[in-house]
């Protein structure tokens, strides 16, 4: 008899004799009747075992997480359970088989478990039995299936690219794999399939995709793992608008399939500079307003010394207005917000409460003209709260960008289940690195500059923009890509702009540069972070919730206990000695 999933059993199947398999989630003895909540991947179904059946003696011995097979008749329940998909019925067990026993589990297998995350990660195979986690993994499967079906209909070809490849360090650190055959040499695990997918365009594949495993040796956080998965795409004979149009149709298809939500297309587009100016972030969360307002002009002739000094040194003064909530903020709460913005290098947080009278940290320092100008510029109304930061532009925008998101959470401005999507476009081609003391590629060295900015590659890098674009969902970068450089001369100019010597170019990218000489078509692409997309669609903020066997924040696996040491024999074969200092 074919295994039946628990949640397929309903009132329409009353009278059928069925066979079910699963784990004992709970057992109860009510006046001689034994009730068992049987859990399988799909959920719970209730079994009832009567004292006059041959199954009763075995049922009395069952404990939580024992694996069983039960055969019996589907009957209507007297007391329905509306919280269960199978809550209208139960199974009167006629035959019961114990398939395996279980030790006492280290934590409760339920969505309400209070177990620490480290404990759940150590016993991840048990954690996966919890409905809240298994549902996320099932949703992940459905997202991948929706992606594959959509791209297949759009004539994309799925191609696997190498996992062992060449180290080309131009971003995060590579994970290195020593070669036993070529001692002293190393493979690298791919940070992305970037070069290979472009080579597939040179090879004439025209439309490629891959559910690609990627690896980056970087510091971790709630939405980042050392190994992750991309929905990787590349297309030939396209411009940036073609890529964005295809990508947003894919996203709309996934939202419809998974959430039943209709996404209105085309998505809005916002230039990078506008996103930074108004929201302090290149991934603005538009589920709430709270824009950043530039009030530098109000203080051009100010007598407030610290503001005047900042303006004289090329700094700016920006503000956020929290409408109708001045009464919400005590001095203690404001001190907490001040400490918060200091983590983003802001020196402090000035504020004004606009109530029956104007109060706040700088209220008494404002001239009448400055106060009136602020009221008009910020359209202040009674009980409005104004937060102000004065510093150099990068600090002001970053700190206020983080503060607007914190205020939105604190003030409950985010509607549950709401999704706001947009494109952020026209990224700078270069960003200044304090560590390297030079301009670095904002994305990668193969990103095409805007046609009108090609001549700026060498003499005006600070104002050179690229054909790059990110798709942003609820304040997360869900995907990013660009049109690539297909012209050999422009690629040479880009390498020169990045101060790479001919020897460095040959060493890092020689095979790729050679390929560009053999009829490279115009091409571009995008990569979506699959893990992050699943996070958004399952409404969790922890990326570990959507990965079957994730790593901790220190990049370790508590379950399999890795990374671990290896035998001296293995190291000797690889020609590696460990420096134990």
C-alpha cells in the first residue's frame, strides 16, 4: 500500500482503510483510550487505539519520536481540531508496527520549543522535524521548482560550472583547496560563477541559468553564510533593461506561485544616488516613509558652533521627522538611539520636539529664523519628533539610514505581510578603499560603465557610473547584476583604471581576457540570493532557518563538528605543514 501523507486525509475519506507512517509526536491516555499524534513531513494526524484491539499492548509502550506504521479506518472526529489540516478525522487503528525506537530527545520537537539555537544546530536532524523548519525547506524546494519552470519556458539552458576553479581575489576572501597532484598550488571554491557564465555567452549559449553553490570566506551575520546558493542568469544580445524586465517577471512568477501575491510590473526604478540621499541605503525599505531630509541650507549662517564647523569642513546636516510621536521619546529612549547611531560612526544625535513649545538638545540654540525655516522645510506639526545628525556625508547617510529602519520597527510602521520591491540602478563604477588607498570596482572588473562615462574610467572615477542594478525587497538586496564589458578595449581601460599590471591581468584573468578576443556578444545578467529570497518569502530574519544544515556565526557546523583537524598523513600528501605558533 502506498504511503499516504497525513494532511491528505480529510472528511471525504471517512470509511477508507489507510496505512500511515511517521513519528510519535504525543501520546495521551484518556479513560483507557490511547490517542497518538502521528507526525510526518506534512503534519499531524490523530490515531486512536481502543483497549480491545491487538495494537493496544504495543501502543502502551510507545514513547515520543518512536517511528511507527499504523493501519486503520478513517472516521469522523467527535471534537474537531480546526488548527490541524486533518482535524476533522482520526484513524481507528487496527494494526500497529514499531519500526524503530528513539532515545529521549534533547529538546521538545515543536514550534514552541525553548531550546537554544546552538542546541538545535547540534541536533539539526531533530530540528528539521519541527513543522516551522520543515515548511521553510519545502517552500525553498517550491521556489526552485518555480524558477526552473519559468526559465525553461523562457528558453534558458541550465548549465553547471566548476566548483574547483582558479583563485581571482577581487572581493571577499576565497576558500582555498590544496592540490595533491600539484603540490604548493591551490584551487579556489567559486565566490560566484561570474567568469564561467560570461564564457558561456562567448560560447553561444545565449541564455544560461544555474542554481549555483557559492563560497565566500567573510564575516557572517544573520543573512549571510560561508556557503550559499544563487539563482544565476546570463543573457546575450541584451541591455540592462532587457535583463531587468526578464528578472522582474521571474520574481513576479515566484511570488504568485508561492504567496499568491500579484506583483505589479514594471517595478519602480531608483538611481543609487537618490536612494542614498533619501533613504541612506542602496537597499531602501519602502514599506514605510521616514525619508531623510537635507537641512544643511537652514544652517548656512548658523551661530551654533559645532554645526558651523561641520559645514565649513564640507559636512552636511540631515534630519528624519517621526510624525506625531514626540511624546513617545523620553530622554532615556533618546540616549539609547544616540548610542545606536554612534555604532555607525555618528558623533551624536541632536533632536527637537515640536509640541506646545519647542524643546530638545538644540532647541535653545536655534535662532528664530532657523526655527521657522525648519518648521517650513520639514512641514512640522504638533507632536512631531526631529532627529538630526551633522557630519561628513557618508556617516550622516549611513547612520540616518539605519536609524529610519530602527524607528520603523520601534514605532510599528511595518505592516505584516507587506512587500515593497524596486530596482536600484546606476551604481558608481568605483568605490574608494581606505585600506588599499585606491579606487576599487564596486561590483567586479567586468561591469560595463555607462556609455557616456567610458571616458571617465581613467580621469574621473568618482563620477563614473555603471550599467549595474540591484533588485531590492523590503530593505534586502535580493539580487544584483550588470551588463558586462564585451569590448576588449573597454576591458583593458577598466583594468588600467583598477591599476592592474599586465602581469596581474595575465595571472588572474588571462584565460578570460583571451576569450574576449573571439567574437564576444553583448551580454548581461543577474544573480538572486536564493537563501535570502526564501527568507523573505517565509518571513524569517535568520538565514539559518532556510538552510538544511547551516553554519554558525563563527562558520562552524556544530552537528558534524567541522572545521576539524586532519591526519598528518593527509597533510604530508598535500605538502602542507601547520604553523602551530
